[in-house]
C-alpha cells in the first residue's frame, strides 16, 4: 500500500510540474469597475507586487470604453500595485459586454472581476488561465452559490494547497484500506477545522493579515510536511507517532486559513450577507477538498492493482514535494524582504 501510494504521488506531481512553478499568487488580482454615472466607470486595477514584475498581466476593457483619465500606478502597503482611472463606455454600459485579462495563461495569477452598476445587482467572477475572459451579466444565482464557486475555484487554483493535501494523503494513507480512510478522515477534518478558524477570524478583522507573510508560511508548511513523508519505507510520523498527524494538520491548517482569507478579503464580502457569503466560501473550499480526497482514494485503489514498483519509488514524492516547497520558500522570502 505504502509503495503504491508513493508511486501514485510521484505520478501526480510529475503531471502537475508545469503548474507547480507558480503555485497561486501572493494575493489574487482585482479588476473592479464601479459605475459613477450612466456608462461611466471608475476602474480599480490591483495586482501583487511580486507578480507585477515577472508576469505581464493587464486588464482589457471593451474597445468602445474610452479613457477619461490615465492610470497612475502606485504601491500600497508594500504588497499591491494599484492603478485607478475613469472610462466612458457606449450606451448601456458593460451589461452583456466582455471583460478579459491578458497574460493569465502561464502566469499563475487569478483575477477577481467585480462590476458595480447603478441599477443592476453586483457582478463578480474569478478569471484564471482556463477562463481569461467573462461576459458581464446580471447575477442570477444567490450570494451563497457565488461564494461557494469562488471558494472552490480558489482551492483548485492554489497548487501549494493542493500539494499539501496530497502530502497529507501520502502521509496517512499507508496500511489497511479501512484504517487509512479513518486516519485520512480525521486528519483532513483537523486541517479543515484549523483553516476555517483563521479564515473567519482574519476576514472579520480579528486577526491581522499579511498576505506575503501568510504565503511564506504556507510554503514552509509544505516543506515541513515533505520532511515527514515516508523515505526508504518509513516516515517520521509512522507507527506510534501517527497519532500526532491530526495535530500537525490542524496547526498547519491555521496557516493555510490566512492564505484563504487573503483571497476572500480581496474578493470582498457583501455587507448585508457577510455570514452567508463567508459560509459559502468556506464550504466551497471544503467541497473542493473532499472532491480531491475522493479522487486520490479512487486513484490509489486502481494503482494498488498495478505491478509492484521499484524499491526507490517511496522516497520520490518527499523529495519532489520538498523541492517545489523550497523554491516557493526562497521566492516568497525574497518578496518579503524586498
């Protein structure tokens, strides 16, 4: 079981290497357009300073939206590059029009789009490499459903979070299938409890939030988890120490919750529906997380029916995950010290 899980982990990591370099950004970008007069919009464009210098990511508005003022980019709080300007669009404004962001494929950047119209419900969408453009239309789904989708999208777009969950799976998935599922359930539940606490407290303002520091700590948790993964057939937390894994997952979950909070704070919460939107975002993360665990369990079930793998295979996932985490740690340390 342990050998087959290690081989499975190695294969999943190998398939994901093209996305691994970027993980997800220190904070998602934001393209916000607020209608201040009929078809006239105040534009806010915000992106991470860390990504601004390494990826050419720029918003693209409809061609008939003429600029009334020029952007004046400036750095805010040492973390975000912010630009504001005014545009005048054709009659009817942005309803039914397409907004896009150039340079998203391969950049590792996600961008939140928010359109606040004078006489229409607020529109929100999440753009990424798979969806770099969106058509502005009245939101028909509820606040809860919108934030459920945003939460799931953020988890699935964050490679460091996904890699951490894969590491937890490899750490506790050895042994009899029933015991492995039980240990995995307890461990993932502890991780969920940890990040739910800090996500809620940070978004509501009870815990200070530094997105750059949070992302650095997240990279550190992935590296520490890689150190605990099985090497040469036995891992740091195997045997008698396996009961410590839920506490490890819960503690690291507190750190990952700060990363989730950075994304949600960038999206913003509707003042009239804060509890509902917070619940939807958190539940979206959990549903995506459970879907990933179910996929891994299914893949492991099929993998165990393949021929035995070489003896050196169990060590590879630890070294691959650790190498990527070390790269993120160095990158994010440089950003923090810049």
